[in-house]
C-alpha cells in the first residue's frame, strides 16, 4: 500500500492533506522513525513526541520562508522527513548521510544549526530582530523543550524578547524529561501548571472551544480581540478562569503562567501536543497574533512505541536496537567496560573513602556514568540541569568550602563554561576535578559533539593540570591522583569501550607531570623514532611500534599522560636521542599536545623532526564510525608508518637527521 509519506516531497504537500490523511501520515512517520533508528541509532523518544507538532507546524507555516528554530535540534528528524529528505532518511547519522541535527548546509529548511542546548530562543530572537530591521514578514517559530528552561541562555533571551520585537512565536515542548527526568524549580513549576486541580476541566473546555471553530477562525476571533487584552478575549469565550481558579501563588489556567507573562510574552496553554486540529488552530492563532507568544504543548516522549514510553531515558538517544523488544543490540561477548562505567564506579569507590568528594553533572547522569554515584550515594550527587556554566561555578563555590567536586561534563559541553573555568576555577586555583567525557570523536553525532578542542582551550590557562589516560585502569589512577592535587585538574577520555586491560583493585597515585616510558630504544644502531601516543592514541602508537620495528627502526613508545604540565625532561631526552619524534593525539592539531611539544623544543633549542598526527584545522563531519573518520584523516597506523618512512626517504632530512642524532 502506498504511503502518504512517500508522496510528501516538500512541506507544501503536507498542507494538502486532510486531517484523516495527516493522522495516517503521523503513523507512517512513527513507523519510519522506529525502523530506521533501530538500524542507525539516534534520538528516537524526542522525535516520536513531536510528530503531530511538526505536522501542525508545516500545515500552518511555510519553510524555508518561515523559520523553525529547534533547540538542540535532536528532535528535527520529523521535520527532515517532511522537507525533501525522506529518501535519504535511512542514511541519518551515517557516513555521507543526513546529520542527526539541523544543519544549514543540509537543507534550506534548516535555518539554524545546533547540537548544544539552550540556543534556540536567542537565535530565533536574532532572526526576528533582523526581520524587523529588514521590514520583511517571515514568521519565526522557536521550538524549545522544558529542559531548555534549565539553561541560562534561555532566560537571557526571554528577558530580551518583549522589548526587541512584537512578533515572536515560541513553542514550549514540555514532556517533563530532559535526557533523564528534568530537574529543578522550573520543572516543578511547569508540573504545577499542568497538574493544577482545575487544569483538566479548563483544558477540556478550551480544547473543545478551539476545535469547534473551523480552521483559521480561532485566529480571526482571538486576534481581533487581542488589542482588548488576551484575558478579555478569553473571558468573552468563557474560558478565563476566575480568580478562585488561581493557586495561592497565582498560577494555573490559561493565560496565567506568571513566568512568561511577567516577561512580556502572552502565554497560551498547556494544551495536548498530540491533538492535531487543536495544534493547527492554535498555531494559526499564534501566527496572526501581534505580540510575542508562547504556546505550551504537552507531549509524550516516545509516543507510539511502548518500549520508548516505558524507558524514556534510554530511548532519548540510543544505538541500534531490536524493534520488537526495544532491547539494544548486545555488545560482543567479552567487550571491555566502557570509560563511562569505569569513571562512575571509580568515583563511587573514591567517594566512599573520601567524604570531601561530590559529583556534579549537567543533565547527563547516564551519558557520563555519574548515575552510579546517584544510585550509591545520592547525597553526594548533584544534577544542575543543562547548565554547564552554573555547574562549574557551583563546583567553585563548593571547593571554597573544603569540598572536592568532580564535574563530569563532556569535552564539547564544557566549552560553554569557558569563562567560568578561567574566572572562577583557575584564577582562584580551586581544586575542582573535571572528568571530560567524549574527548575525541562522537562519530554519529558529528561536529557539535566531537571533543577535539579541550587540550588547546585548557593549556593556556594558568594553574591547570591536564591529563589523558592510555586506558580505563589509568583513568582510575588519574582520578585518584586528582583527588590529591590542590589545583584544577582535567582528565580527558573517549566515549565507549576501554582497552580491555584489567582494573587494579586500588588505583595508584601518579607523579604529576611525569610521562610513562613504555618502551625505550634498544640502541641497536638503527634509525630512532620515538612515538608519543596521548590517551587512547597510545594503543595506536604501540601497534605502529610493532610495524616500524619489523621495518628495521629502533622504536621508543611513550605515554605522555600529562598535557599540562608536559614532562619536559622525558620530551627533551627523546627529542635529543631520536631522529624523529611522532606525537599522536585524538584532538585538533592546532594548539594541542603536539603543539605543546613543539613549543618546548623551540624554547629548549631542540631541533628534532616532529611529525604530528591529530585532527586537521577544520570541523570534522559525522560518520558511521570513528574508524572511518580516522582512516579519512590519517589517524591510523598505516599513515603513521608512511609518514615516518617519508621522513627518512627524504635525503635532505636524512642528512639533517643523522647530524642531529
Ligand atoms: C550544552 C548542552 N548540554 C547537554 C546537552 C545534552 N542534551 C541533549 S538533548 C538534552 C535534553 C533536552 O531536553 P529537552 O530540551 O526538554 O528536549 P526533549 O529531548 O525532552 O524533547 C540534553 C541534556 C546538550 N545537547 N547541550
């Protein structure tokens, strides 16, 4: 049977569908999401939740002229399916395929790219201001989740909307979940609005009223009354709650969300975000309303798929799974534990012995592995919401009171808090430990999520101690070591499986600033190459060492451990002894570990030839796997071996090298 989805080549086609056809299309979209993501992985729950909302948006507005700005934009898959990308949807998050987030270069319908949370309100307001300045008439619609309201930038934007523009359309997509259950006062506040004793009665009345009107009439009727005040209009249609409907704090009912109203935005809701005719009518109204407005819609994360409804956190974003059971594709038997679990379990152990330690996450308890602490020692666990800046300054405050906070924040999200690292942590030299997960690639997610810049952005800050473990056991050692360091410490480690090394019962103390020589020269008179493999690149260095040895080179392998301070003595020694030094890092070359080595050699007058292997000065795209990207960009044993050989093949450099040796 042919599907409506197959007929929707552009948003215009959505507008032509009847309500019944739209309902059928919604089902087809859910089926497509569940099927494709079972193979590719991705943000299933959030997208299942916005199917009707996205259909209604495309019924009422016209992209690309009108602009949809999605917060994070992990929930834009449905929008992709409706905007000419359905034929490529099976490629999402794969090499050369669709990106998992909105991407300006992918489609004119993606007016704004994202991947980090909290940016949509500001970006949308910027577009509104630009539109007003240019005197054009595009509609700008900002779709933000309830968790976006845990983020500071969202409030900076809200504070600015009413005095910047008259026309701003916000959709608060409230499903009560961040990745985990949403936290903090704002989530209780929204919950209170939803669960107000009279909410159900009012919502039924209101929804009946809106739906009774033919499409478009609600817009006319209410927009006409807007100048008399929204509340007046609502009274006229018999919906304005009496004052006895308000809670003691003034909350409850339509048009009474103090948060938005006090910020000068008309608030409408909360309404059922899966009721298509209702959504269409309300969006028509919002489109014609001449004041900034927020429509509060209630959606169910995972709607239409039992497993996702049952486990919203797991199905927020996940890898491939079995469609029938919802179970993830099992890991290969004997697969090493992943870094995130080793981090979480080690922190629990450390906390049990040291009661100054606490753990902080910015809304990522599962992703970071901090959920282990939440479970074992809930009093020592803090989820601050999607609020990296706040989380870092919160940690600084704790550190001034004698605690030793451990902030578990992905490398890419810590960028958000850079000034806090500088001004609050490093300047005051506070002993906060940062465990930076996803250092290196997050291959399926792509450039918004790769953690390729932290060595560079931290290396220039005074008081920083920064390290990278070669394996999961060394991660535990580094965490233990960090608890003894009275300065800001940063540990970067990758996503996913460790190296499969045995974990010691007790972690051990490492000497700060000291590298580990894993293999020294055998001084057999052959050409000498020292391989410095940072973090997870150490295993690559070891593999290359085997090949180069077989090719007749005398190889040393060093695990640098520290990127700040780097071990000057060890680097100088090998800089003097080797013909060629190779640095390897899962980080941008610009400003990274290899750069630190070059700076040291320059300062000390060491003229060794240095080959640096790492990521080039460009944003790295998404791909099916990390290995594919490594192959493409030369972070491989083959490329390393070839580069080393090329150094010696070049006669000029051979002369230079032999002089140096
Ligand atoms: C700065 C930043 N921190 C953390 C994240 C990880 N993250 C991605 S989506 C998400 C939750 C979003 O919740 P919400 O906005 O309510 O949307 P929902 O998925 O519930 O639809 C989080 C924490 C991020 N993308 N950006």
